[in-house]
C-alpha cells in the first residue's frame, strides 16, 4: 500500500505542476525539461559596426525623378533634358556619307544604277560607292539591259555606260540596228585572279571589272566579241574602243582563261601602265581542205615519168660500161726512160 500511495501522490503533483502557468514556474536549468523557462543569453554579446555608403559628392549630377502628372487624361509627363551620352549606343545612327561626284553624274538619264551598301569582305574584298548596273540609257531614251545586272563601283559603271552610249550605239547603227542588251559574263566576285587558290585579289573582287561576251542587237543578231564568224573589221573596232577606255583588256591570246570573253577593268598601276592583250583571229575557212590539191593538167602522166627515169638510168649504165672497157683495152703506158751519157 505504501508503494501505491507514493505513486498516486507523485501523479497528483505532476498534474498540479502542469496546470500551473509557465510564467509562474521557476526551474533551474537542470530541471527545465520542457524549455519553458525564460530565455538565456549564451556567451558575450559583441557590438559590430556595419559600413555605410559614402556620401554623394557635391559635384555629381542630381538625379531627376519623373513623377506622373495628375490631371486630365492624355497629359504627358514633363520631359527632361538628356545628353547624347545617355542614349544607348546601338540606337545612334551613323551620319550618311555625302554622294560622290560619280554618283551625282550617273543619273537616270545615263544609266539605271541604284546605289547599294558598301561591301567589306576578307582580304580587302569589296569596295565603297557601289551600284547595281541594270541598264544603260541611250541618248534616244532607249534602254540597253545588262543581263544579268552587274555589281560595280560607280566609276566602272560610268565607264561601261559611256562605252555603250558613245561607241557601241554608233557601231550598231552602222550595222542597221540598235543595241538592245549587254551579255554580262561576270562582275563582282570575291576571288583571286582566274579563280586560282592563293592568287592575288582579282579586280572582280574589288567590284572594278566586267567580263563581256557579246553585245545584242534589236534585230536579233549578236556581236560576239570572240566569235570568228563576226567580220574582223567589226571586232577590231570594238578592240580599239575598249583599249582606249579601260586600263586592262584581256581576250583571246592573253591566256586560255579569256578565250570566250573579254575582261575589262580600271586597275590603277604605276606610271599609268595599261594592258591590252586581245588577238582578233581571222575567220575560219568555210570548207576545210580534206583532200590534196589536184594534179596540174600540164604535168606528165605518172607512168610515163617513172618510165622515162628508168630509161635514163639504163641508157647511162651502158655508156659507163663501154668507157670502162675501152680503158682496159688500151696498153699500159710505160714511164719515160732517161738517156744515158
């Protein structure tokens, strides 16, 4: 009974302790089983100085804050003056370059050649002041189409237009027609000379050259610059005209790269050196001689000629034989003897 009474007493005491407010209970740390006691500071408290930002210098520009304007709907907030440096760099538009003298002279009355942006490629390829030459306008307002359109420098495009207007148009009128189109074989192309790997940059890579194969006429004919069926006089006139206008002219006879077209460019060289290499070949014969020429009528027959030669040989042989026999028949001549004294 003593053990049961002790257990009942302990349970009653525990219930009373739980029913008592936590603030009224004061236990020492070893007896604070449920951590209901007042908080304790562990260790010493050290004061730490937090660094503050430096004050704004007086010479710094003041920040202007924009506040919305209250009032009627549709009113705009006041604008603040901003310098050019406040604008993003990507929004700054570069100043337009003024038009060159060539661009001002190459009007629509001379050629249809709209300007295109500059091209900057590897190894110095490309150029500035470029145009797309689509057609040349003749003095009578007729258009000579460039097929296909050529990408050239303005100076080269102006030289081509002047050549067509001043030289090719009069030549076509003498042939009884007018110029209708220009056969463009190649214009701008970023490549080396003759498309050889590792070669020097071609004038085509600088948009300063044009390859021409033929000049078309309105009557359907075509002046092929390397066509031998075209009269030689016509091709020689074209040769003289291009060599007088362009600093480089390469055609048949210069190398095997230019056997089917004419290369024209305005390359600048020291001392004004110019190159004009174009052999105007003669027309090919209409019928190639396949058989040997006929034997002339006054020639003797082949059999008689052969017989006469044989007879001559036979006649010469007996004469030589008789001469030899006569020499043998003569006695040998004795040498002269000396007289004795």
